[in-house]
C-alpha cells in the first residue's frame, strides 16, 4: 500500500496534523537546517564533529570466520566519505555462537588485523574528504544475538509465550543461566580489548531488536539476579559498562543502543494481509518500555530508570531504538512495503514516526546531559532533514541517525551541508529490499549479503537477481 505520496512539505505537515502526529515538526529554512546539523556533540571527553549519525547497518557480508569482506570494505568506505561524524559500526558478535547469521561480523584474535586495516582506511578516506578524522567517532557495536542466533546456538533470556509462538520456541526450552551470563560478560570485555588493539575508541552494547541483552531488559518473570526488578534486568549492561570503564580507561567512549519500547509480536492477518497483534494478557507481565495495561503503548518509567543506571555505570551516549524487526517491524522502521511474505503496515507510517519522536524527545529532555541519537527518519524521505533539524533545534534530540537511507544514500550528510536538502532521486523509499536480502538464507555461505538494490544497482542488483532466481527455482521444485 502506498502511503508516501506528498508533493510538498505543506502536504506532509497537513497530514501530520490530520493524523494527530503532533511530535513531528519541520524546519523549513535551509540555513537553519545546516546550522542544526553542523553542531558538534560532546560524548564524554570526545567532541563529535556534527550531529549526523549513520546507524549500525549490518551488511551480512563477512566471511565465515567473521572477517570483513570486499563488500564490507566498500560499504564503510562509502560511509567514511559521506560526511556524518558518528559512524556507528555494525553489530559484531563477541562469540561465534552468538552470530545472527553465518556471515555476521565477529571479532577474535585471528582477525584483529582485518578490523584495524578497515578502520584505518575509513579514517584515511575521511581525512582526505574532510581534512580531519579527529572528530569522527566509530562505536563498535558488541552483540550476542540470543534467540535469533544461528539455529544451533539459540539462546533465550526468559519465556514470553507470545515471542515463543512467533519464533517457534518450545515452552520447555532452557533459558541461559546466571552463571552463563556472568561468563558472557567476560566475552564482551575480551572482544572490546581486541577492538582496542584494532584502534576502536568507542563501544556500544546492543540492547535492542529482541537480541539477548534486549530480551534481558524485559525479563520481568525471570528468576535470579538478572531478572525481576529493573536493577536486576539492567545488571548485565551495567556490569559490562563498568568493567569496560575500569579496564579500558577514561578515554574510551561508552554507548548503548537501547530498545526503549518492545511492543507485542504481530502476525499477518490471512484475510487482510495487515499486521495484527497476538492476543495478550492484561496486565502484560513481560517486555520493556510497555504499558502493562496496554502493551501497544509505551511507558517510559522503567526506561528512564535503566538509563539512569547506565549513566552511573559509565554510559556517555545513547541511541534510541524501538521494536523488533523479527516480530513487529513496523514499530522500528515504518515502511512503504514489507519484506516479502510479511504483513502490511497496520497503522499509517506517520503514526510510527511520531512514536519514535515522542519516545526520543521524552528521554532526551529527561537526560539533557546524555546526547541521544534519534531513529525513525528514513520514511520521511527528502523531508527527513527538516524533521531532524527541528528536533535538534527544539532540544528533542542531539543527533539525527539514518539507517536504511544510509545504504541507499551514504553521502546524505554531504548533500545536506552542500545543498541544504536531499536529492529525491537518491533517498530510500522504504521498499524493504534490503530486508528481503537479509532474510535470504539459501546462499552458498548460508546468508545473502544485503544492501540497496534500487539505488546501488551495480553491486546489489545482480545479488537481488540471484536471490530471486534461487527463490523461483525452490518454488518450482516444490
């Protein structure tokens, strides 16, 4: 279903008003937009050179040993030349059994040199393009994929029957023990130490999208020291942050990408094709950032408590995220069309964008001393800078982050600074081809690499054709 059919910013503003999307505002003056994004951002001791971020976008294109390949290098070279000064390096597993797919990046003793070479190349290209890389920050996102790890390594933090149903997890599937979580902290610290050898100077705890650490944040029914109270559910993140600060020193910037509203799992309605939520009990006893009396609505009480705990443990920068791409993708990334076989938007995408802006604004105003990166901009296409600048100028966020649009338009930041606007011919149209490739597992290496087939046709057009051909052959053989 086509939703984005606006011929002008005025038309978009009118639709926002008609739909009650009151948290979406737009700056119309190009000079003020550029002024907002030129603002440097202080994260701990580090001064980030502007207020534009490229979110951690997984390419699913490492080799089987976790090393970056030619496609990985190409993606980060394009990002480095793009002009954003916060280049959030994608989810990198701390252990082989924690990879979401066989080609997810994974740092270990045998490939530290590969990461060092890639990082140096990124900085070199950025220096050549912009004169310096001293204000370029590249947080390495550390992860363990939990129940979305490669099937033989599936790990869960607790049982949520709705998520269990969506992920075909048996009710008696064992949960990770407290002792195992204690040992997993060691893996995070060890991975960070290796990354320091490679030259990284910032680290992120991936606590979003339903992966293991995100799941822990909602583990209200879990027994033991990692479940129940918000202090217990925050224990893992705080423990790793504290150890990284103690063992790596004050020069390291510590960050968290936090899923601030889980929502409930959705499935495709066979009659309408729209997403519909699975039936939930009231009160809803699971999840993070949800209203227990109506888990379709955010409740940020515990989110704020967790952020305060993270700050005390050493966090200096927060990336605000929502939802899970595995069970409610419209929450995290409002779209024009779903990845193949998934449900259509159950709400107008503006409602989803407004939710992103409400949550991020509420949190940034509550913690003005912690710079936050906002999400949910790509669906606004050419009008994303107008909205991002308004949020920055109003104090509702410190930085605008781009995810899908960075795959389609890696030099979006340069375009904003040079022209004051984005080129409509280059912006992501949220057609979800990147997700289609990410979900394809019938590649000889067990995972297709992902990118933007419509706007990066030379490289990803042939990959898309190969994936489609394999899919057709598979269906023909059934």
